C-alpha cells in the first residue's frame, strides 16, 4: 500500500483503495457478484477521492452543502474499510496445525463470510451510489475547479525558534525581578502576570524562572489549565521540587507532604495559566508562608483572578503589554529573513500592514511570519495574506490568524496537527510517542528512500517551522524531545476535530461529538460515570483510537469488541485492572498499545494474536514482571518497551521486525543474549549486564562469548544506539566491552552507566558515525582528549571521571 495514508480531509479512502485492489487481484476466492461490487466501489471511490483532495486544498472556501457531502463520504470510507478489514481477517486467518474438524469448521465459516460480505457490499454500493448521485446533482467537481490554490514550496529541515529568543521581553523580566528582590522582608511574595491570550505570559514567567531559580533551595514550574486535575498537579509539583511521590496519595495527603517538605526551604513556584480562584486557593494551601524569601509567580487571563492571587499575600499584579511596533517588526522579520534589514523594499509597506493587524501579539506575529516564511517572497501573495486578516484585537482575531495558518497546511500536516487534540491541555507530548501514534493511525505517507519514522519526523519539524507546535527539550543536535501546544492553538484544533468528527474529547461527565459514530476517543477525566461510559461505548463500535488519561475508576473502561481499533493508550490509570485488558486479543487491527497502571500485574496470553502490533509499551506498569509466553508470535512488533524487572523471553529472536528494545535487565544470560544476533532490524537497545555473583565460571565464559558475538553481529546489521548499565561484580570488564563496541560501524549513540573504564580505547576512532558518548573513565589524559577529537561526528560528550 505504497503512499496510502489516513487523513482528516479524505478519511480512509487512501488506505481503502489499495485494499479493494488487493481483493480484486489477490488470491481471495470471491463470489462473482461480490467481485463486481468491489470493482464498482473501487472505481467510484477513486473518483470521489480525487475530488476530496481538490476540496481539501480549498477548505476555507467550501460552502456548507459541499462540506456536508464531503463529511458523508469521509464517514462512508471508514465504514467500508472496517468491513473490508474484518472480511480479509476472517478469510486470512488459518491454522496449519489445526485438526480436520477445525479445518472443516474454518471452511464453513469462510464460505459464510463470503456470502455475508456479498450482502454488505450491496448495502455499501447503495450508499456510494447515493453520494455519487448527490455529487452530480450539485456539480461539486465544477465548483472545485474554480478555486485557485497557492502552492507552498517544500520546507527545509526544521529550524527551531526557541521562545526564550523572543524580542521585547528583557524589560518586563527585569522589572518583575527587581520587584521581587527590592524588599528586605523575608515574607512570601507573589507576582501575578495578567494579560490576553497570546501576549506571552508563560514566556515571560519562564524567563524570570530560569534567571533566578538558582537562588532558591527548590523550584517548580506547574501548568494548571482550564480543566485542572489538582491531584496530578500537586503530585507533579512534589516530584519536580525533589520529593518522592506515592501514586496512591489523595489531595489532602499531597498538600500535607508539600507543606512539610517546603516548611524550611526557600522555594520558587510558577503557577501557570490559572482559570479559577478555586484552583488557586487549593494550590495555595500547599505553599507555606515560611518567611524564607520564597516566591510565587502566577499567570492568568483574568484580572480578578490575578487580584485574588495577590490579595492575602505581599503581591504585585503585572499587566503584560503587547509588543511595541519596533519589537513587533524585529520579531516578524527575524522569523522570516533572520534580520530586520533583509526585508526587500517592495515588501515594506505590506509588512507594516500585516504587523499592525497583529496588535503586538507574539503568538499572532510568529504564526503569520511562519506562514510567510514558507512562501515565495511575492508581493501579491503577501497582500493576499494581509487582506485575509481582520483588524479586531480579540481572541477571535487571533483565532482567525491561527485558522489562516491551519488552512495553509498540506493535507497530511492538517491531519497530524488535529491528532494532537487527543492529548490533555498542558500535556508534554513526547516526540517518539507522537510519531509512533501517527504511524499506527496510518497518517504517514510513504516516501521512497525514507522510513516512515523519518517522514513523520519531517512532519513534526514542519509543524514546528509553522509555529503550530512549541518544541520542548531541544537537545545538542537541534532536535526536540517533544512539544507542547499553546492553549489557543489547542482550542482551535479541538473545535476543528469535533466539527469534522476526527476526535471526540470527554471531560468530566460530558462529551461533544458531531456524529453518532466515534472515530477517535480521548478521555481526560479521573472518573466517568457508568451511564456516560455506556453511552460512549455504544457509539464506539467503529472507533480507531482510544486514549485514557488519569482514569481512576476501573469499572468505567471495560471495552467492547472493537474490530477497527488501531491505538489503545492507558496513561496514568492507576487502578486499571486485568479485567479491562483480558480481551485485547480481539482487537486484531491494533498497532499501538501503551499501558501505564499500577493495577496491572500481567498481560493476557491472547496478546500474541495481535499480528499488526508495532508498539508495546508497558514501562509505566511497574507491577508487570513477566511477558506472556506467546509474545514471540508478534512478528511485526517494532518497539518493545518494558521496565528492567520484566522477565524477557529466551525466544527474543522470534521478534524478527524488532527495531527498539528497552530496558532489558531480567533475562537468561546465555539463551537471551545469544538470540539477540537474530534481530536483524534492531537499531536501539538498552540492556543491563548481569553481575557474576550467581553465575559459575562456565556460564560466565558463555555469557561473555555470546555477548561479544551478538554485539558484533548486531553491529554489522546496523545497530545505531547502545545503552549498557552494569550491575555489581560485572561478568564482562569495561575494557573488553569497549573493544567489542569499537567494531559497530553504524553506532551513533553510546551510553555506559555504573562503571568506569580504566582507559579510552584508541579503536574508538573507528566509530565514525558516533555523535553521542556518555561513559565513565578512571582518569583523563591528554591523549584521551586527542582520541575524542579524532571522532569526526561527535557532538555530545559526557565523561564521569
């Protein structure tokens, strides 16, 4: 299915059409009438797909009638694909070792499936003909041809623009710091930054935070958001301040722990984006007035809340101002040209007009500048953007600017951006997690010469370039660890996702959906009532993605038989029980499974039936100690992510597609290590080497031999990242290990923890692709530095001496 992808604009048509071709041309034994019906569907849907692509490129100009037709076709494509997937699964499932009776039963079942699909095809044909007739009646093709689409030049690799480099922030930052430091009193002081959405309140608070946090014993930056989970916020604050967290603690216990921990410490806490005085009052209870010059900074859009934050304490309300005209111009031109003086004279006037309409809002300026940065520097195109922007400085005005940037995205970028609506507000979205979920959903277009991950990484970079997402954790190589969404961008994509029935968000006891069929479900509530959950699940028969964030009541997430489910994520669902996951084997389409729960102690054996599974992530389930025996049946598994206590199977070599394995710590020292060499596609491994305390001399020798041979073979097969953690009384010395590793030519990242080698091998210069080195060494000599300097690709070095 080269080039096939799911999108918000065309639904599942791109992935459906190749499947229909496979049914027609493949080895499936179809009844003649069924085959003719599938040929009709393929031809008609191909025509509809072409038109939907045209409409997608002019989405902002579509009238309601065309949108209604597009939505119906899009929903129809999902329904048809679900039917075809189920049909292909039933015809394709076969057990060669089955008895004669079982094989006879299978033949009867398949014959019944062929007759059943015939009836379904006739029903689907009728629906397709109905939509086709409607298209002809209203001349949608003719209307689409009248639109003029402005192409966007292909983007270069990502150029991350950090929020810290925004202009015009030095003055306000120094003013706040001066007020916080000028009083000799030891009392707790509060600064509340208040202003309109998009003016840079969080950026300003963050600047102050990073400049002064070194003066404090402990510090924390806490996002609150519009629908806060106070228990999670308190737990995150406690963890960030440096204290241990018990996941079973309630609000009262967490407040007590915070007050006790902070009682004798000078602390700095940023409470970002407060929407209610109730949230502030609860958080304030956890922050003691300890007369140690502690400081709190809050940000809010509401002036009354800002006043409330400062009312009972020594406080200062800072009204954040829009950027001046000079700073607005500097920010605008810096984003597009890199320098103010680089703007061509013929663009000066229209630039001034665009900047004026942004009213000094950094969010608006960066959004428009990022949009223009990707276009040819043509005056008429810039004037077209200028005329599309309203004059009013309001939330709606900035929303219109963001909407303009959204409409300028390509189909695949729109889809990937809208998918971010499944994550809760202020959620730190890991790039790895996001990219593999995009892949699992089928959003990534295949490109010759690139892996799906590389293509998705480019999508991520493009969204950063367009300033639709904010990169976080930018590393030494310029790549981001993850991203966040500005709250106004999140509001926009949630509304668009709901309108297009792309995602359904559940908050509290309510959920909004534009259709009675839920395609992607994300639950952001601690507890959803049984009645609400039952109503949701009634509409989930064809759901493709379900995400639970922080669900505490295990009785509310019992899942029905979901044949179309691709992605299932339980995040921080601490009371999730085995009952909730015991039927996972039914979800034969599942490609991504993540479980974070202290309530899960084992995985069902039926997980081996998930032949499409690409990612299995149970790192957050610390009570799971063993993988099911049938884990080796997952022939397409790409990522196996576990904790170091999980017992790994001796037959790890059966996972022939595996590319990433972490954290391997509990395994048979002979069989497991020997099996590693069978993983021809392995690119990333995190392994803990066993100590010698419980091993006899014979096993030690075998262990060392197998480790050496497996490292050499994995190196030849393309291993790129190796992280090794030593236990005490190591079997293999660090020097011997380094000698093995120096013959892994593709290695880009090497980390060795809990051990110091006595010398740096001269052979390490053979690792010509190594960019990240993190090891311990007994002592450093001049010649060692010369050796490191001879590694041509090295970007990051950390040596523990």
